C-alpha cells in the first residue's frame, strides 16, 4: 500500500498577503534579489506591479496592452512580453520601449507564460483567444523570435531542471505538463513527452471535486516541479519523475503561479486571480487576487536575467 501524499493546509498562520493590492488576473511573480522586491503582472488590468516585501510598499506601471509575463534584464529593468510585442520597462524612469513586434496575429493571440534559461535566452508561449490549438512556444535570442513548439491552446508552466537538461512546458487547457530534452549550449529542445496529466472537469462536476488545471510553475533545488492548479485551490509538488510528493491547499480557488524568493530562496510567492469569479466565492475568499507568501523546506532555483 502506497504512503499517503503529504497535505499542508496553508492557514493564515503559515500564509500571508504581501500587500493590500488585489489583481484581477495576477501572474508571473518574479523575485528581484538585489532590490528585495517581488514583481508581477495583472494581465487583465494591463499593469506591472512591484512590492517591497519588507515594507509592503508597492508601485505599478500602466501599460498599453496586456502583459503576459516579465523577466529581469541583465542590464537593468524588466523585459515585458505584451500582446503587442516585447518591451523594455525602465523601472526607475518608467520609460517603455518596444524591442520587437509579436511573432503572431495580436488580434487573435497574446503572450502568456515565459522564463529565461541559464544562457539568458527568453522563452515565451502564447494563448489563443478562441482557445483553439493554435498557440506556440518561442525562443527570443539575438534579437529575433524562433518558434520552438506548437499545436497547443494555452502555453504555460515553463521551467528548467537544475542541470538545465530538461525543460517543462504545459498546456493548461489540455490539463497536461510536458518534459522536453533541453540543450543549454544550442538552445534546442527535443520531442515533448507527457510529464503529468490531470483529469479535466466533467460536465456538472462541482469545483470541490475538481483538482484544477496546471498553470504557472517553479522548480526547487531537488529538481521538483511546483505547479499552481487553477481552480484546484492548491499547489502540487511533483518529483523529477512526475510523482505527486506534496499538495499545499490554499484559501484561494485560483492560484496562477509560484516563484521562489527571499535571501534563502525558501519563500514561495504565489499570484492568484479573481477575474470572472462568482460573487459568493469572492465573498468567501478575500485573498483572491492577492500575492501570497508561504515558507517551504526546500529552496528554489534562482531565475537568470535575460540578455538582449
């Protein structure tokens, strides 16, 4: 008989909100060690947010189109993947400069999840507005986009193994997470294989009986994959072989992405969403849309800065 999966119910004693702000669709939490700040985006409100995690003070920048994700730039500021292209945001002056147009029809798609590999290349996927399997994964390096994968609906869950020999990528709509062989030197990926699959929500199935679908993710130093289960009200920690090791129950129905941070990289910052949620759910879950903070036992991997 197999051992039970450890479950942690994240109570107010173990979980905190880092600021009063509530995002409509919070995503892409990004720890900035030099500043001691947590950056994230609110896709629906077209905003980038920054929170000083010690003081709780926050500021934000209003954009002209939806930001799917962000990354640190090696020479300062942020790389912002917006519906209308790839942009540089100077977080000191507020200057906003477009670096590249999008490699897709922006009337039908937008950028979604993205991550930087150890060589500074930026990997970013798209989401199709009509939820058709027309989205793709792109690598941005040397000033150009290269399509590296296709045929999915909602590109998500990008992360790399500690040895940078494996890339993770998911299709939220399909309820699947993939593992791809990754060559750090060349930036090439091999054929994707199913790493984990979850049961879709059946017609008439209550949310209480639904495990959710895989959204954003992060990897710890043991090579385990932490994934936010949208509408599943939890985080899952999966082994490098895809086995479920731990479930963290949350007081919010729609977590969107975890990211490791703080000096010891043992804090998980978790973005969440409230857009389109029923009024009774929001009344019962006042932390919906907040960025949450939870201490964990195993440190996470730092995320590299993008090199343009």
